[in-house]
C-alpha cells in the first residue's frame, strides 16, 4: 500500500485512469528524447527487453508476438490477395516481421515518422527489428499522412501500428485519417488500426470505430490478449471497401505445419474468429454507437 518499489518501472497514464502496469527493471539499456517523443529501453526481470515511448509500454520481449501477429494477420487473412501492404508506424519492426510471413505478400512499404525509434530498435530489439531489413520491406522515414497523399490507389492492406492517442499518434485515430487511408487503398482494400482496450476506455474504442464506420462499408473491432498492456487486452479496428468482407471468417486458413514453419505463436484461424466475439457490454455499446449505419454482419 502506497509503495512504489525502487527498481520498478510503473506506467501511469490518463488514458487508463486508476490503472498502473509495473515491471521490475534489471537494467536501463537506453534513454533519449527524440524530435517526437521520449524513448526508453529497459531490460526487465520477467519480460525481457521492453520499449517504452512517452512513458507507455509499447512492447516486451515476453509477449509482443501476440500483438504483432494479430494486427497483421487479422487483415491479411481477411483479404483475398494482399500483395501490397503499407505499414504506418511500427518502428520496432515487429509488424513488418509478421506481414512478410504471409505467402501472398509481395511488397511491404513502411512509413515511420521517428527515425530514432528505428535506430534504437535495430540496436536493442533485434528480435523485432529484423522485420525492417527483410528484402520485401522498404522503410521510409516520414509522415504517414503525407506519404498516403502521394500514393493513391496503391495498397491492398494498410496496417497502422501506432502508439496510443497522445503526442504524434493522436491524429491517427481521427476520421480524417481513416478517409485518407481509403484513398491509398486499391478497390476492395482493407485497413487495420490499433484501437485501444474496451476495459479501460470504451468511449475511445467506440469513437475510433465510429470514425472507421463513417468511411468503410464494413467495419469491426477485434481483440487480442497482451498481458503487459493495461487490462491485458488490446483491440483493433478493421475496415473494408468490399461490402462482402466478413472479418470473422478468415479467407486464408493455415495448417498447423504452416503455422509452425512461419513461427506463429498466437494466431490461428480459431483465434481469428474468436477475436470478434465480444463481451455483451462491449458489443452493445459498439453496435449502438453514433453513426452505426453498418456493423460487421457476423456480430449482429
């Protein structure tokens, strides 16, 4: 009671009031203030290397794979032919690492605004940053907004791996951003964005989904378990320009051997379907929120 132990990192943020995630730290590997944010890399006792941006845990070596696999394969396996993929953010490289595993993906373009995150990840987080140097991946340092304004009708899937809606990432949760992604998609294209946890900030989840619904004929909210995120869960908003898309039923289903060969540790087709089965209190809010003209049919 009333004790924050020395040698522990505690994440405290107004986005999840009254909640703190704490990790015992064995070493501070790196800290700097980049042009955009505070960057901290820790070595922790129970969760390995940990990346922290602006005081918020982005990923830990122990459980990062669940987030990276789900934000990548929920949209990829909902698209019939995801050849060209754009990743906005994701400077740690984890999403790129997962996206290139999908056998139909031919080209991945990544746009990260903070070059320091790329450099720090390559140095201290190679288990994720390996994705940045895959031959299918081209990394651009710059603004995702500006990049998409200059690349219309180009991508089958756009994945936004952003930090939480504070600082430089705040604009990535607005309706204008969902509209801009639409212009960069090919016909039938799909988007997937990090969208927070319903357990700590359901109003934020509902608002983000509303923005997505305003632009895309089919939209849905799915979840994944990530123990070191507040409440142990994170969600994703998905939108499709194809009115026949059913996010709950993956188009591409992998065998156990294929999943093993791809070194998948969290995702499979059962997890995919289950991601869109929401608790009643969440489903009620999301299916009745403002501008709810169309919601994912499988959840209605």
